[in-house]
């Protein structure tokens, strides 16, 4: 069975985010390059997470077989978003920022691996091809809008709706 577009879209974003995390891990100090890449990562991740919640997770929450997975993933999005907010307020050259970064990276990489290996296959078994196609449309429409929203607001802010 072919992989539905929604899972391809999400996996493509995960691969981009993994690459950005690796690049961030290779940078040190409070350089403008580190700060700029962190901001690009934050916007990418927050746009992705919000669009994923509005498409795949919203549908999964309505399905009793998938509800627990969706709730778990939403809580992990919130945890990572909170960590991004904490990092945003720290000195980029500090040990505290580096420690927080490596904790956030570990948590987020665990999250996306869990999605790819467990949640996406479970959803693929439960959701129809038609539903998955519609979810891809929603995701592809929402991601740029959510990324613009993330860019306009600091992490973990109550400004986002």
C-alpha cells in the first residue's frame, strides 16, 4: 500500500527539522547564525505542529481508536513549545541554553520518531484514503498560515489562537 500524502508531508517536515536540529547542535555561542537558525527552526516547528493538530490530530481525536495517540502527541507538542519559549528567553551562548536545547532536541526527536513508527501506521490503518487526502489538503493549506502566525508571535505566547 502506498503512503498517503499527509504522512509524506509530515515526514518531509520531520526530516527538515532533524537537519535543522543537527545544524543547531553544531553551532556554539551566541552567534547571529545560531540565533537566526533557532528562530527559523522555531517557526518551522510551530507552523508544522499547529497545522498537524488542525489536520491529522483533529481527525484522530474524533476516532476512539486513535484518540489516545492524538492526545499524547498534542501534549508533547505543548512540552516542546514550552521548551522553545524557555530557550527564547535565555542567553544563546549560555550553558543553560545548550542544556535546554539538548533536552528539547531529545524530546522532539523522540516525538517525531514515535509519530512515524507508531502513530502514522495506526492512523493509516484506521483512516480512509479519502480522509487522508483531505487531511493533506488541510495541512498544506494551514502550514504556511500557521508559520506566519508563529513568526508574528513569540514562542509559548498566548497571542496564538
